[in-house]
């Protein structure tokens, strides 16, 4: 995995319990991949959904390419995710169950130069779970400070 471009969805780990992770290819236009290579993408509001038997990522914001002319892409268009049929079936069955959702975790460029999206089957956290996560994070920070002294 190329560490040059690695755009994370930090909010996903706070909002959801991550159950299964998958790496999916994305069907992109030429100006979109150029913008991703510049690091101009945002996963915060993105989510995955099934339409017509295909998995799409929605609200993934990829900024317009600065050097693009009138062939430039739309910033928040729906993009097809490329997975194996077996993985798609598993996600379709689990995604329809109550409380489960498919969330994008990270966007990166593979060694071969392709844009990949790490997605996860996730279950939403309750409010008290989020408070526990915050307490754990705060206590870890305090321990790290104490060890530095």
C-alpha cells in the first residue's frame, strides 16, 4: 500500500464498531484520479449503498482538478465500487440487517497506481459507547504524558 496518499475517515472509528474490512477498487474519471493524487478528497460524509445490484459510494468529495478544463468531474457524484461477487453478496445480506451499515474508512493509491477504498461492515455505536471511547482516549493521553516525565 502506497503511504504517499492515505486519506482517512477518522469519524468512522468513533461513530461505529468495525466488524469486517474490505478493499475495493473505484471506478473513476481521469480528473478524479489526478485530484486524489494531489490529496484533495474528503471521506467525512461518505457512505456506501447498493443500487441496481452494484455497490456505490455516495457523498465522497473529490475536489475538481485544478488543471481540468470543461471535462472536469462533478465533486460529489456517485462512484461504483469494484468487489468480487462473493464479497458483494455478503455485504448485501449483512447490510440489509438492522443496525449494520457499510462505511468507507480510507482512500489510498495502491502500488500499481490504482485508487482503492477501504470499506467496512460496521454497527453504529450508542452514546455511552462513544463516551467510553472518549474516556479511553483521554486516559491513554494522560498515561503517555506521565511516561514522558
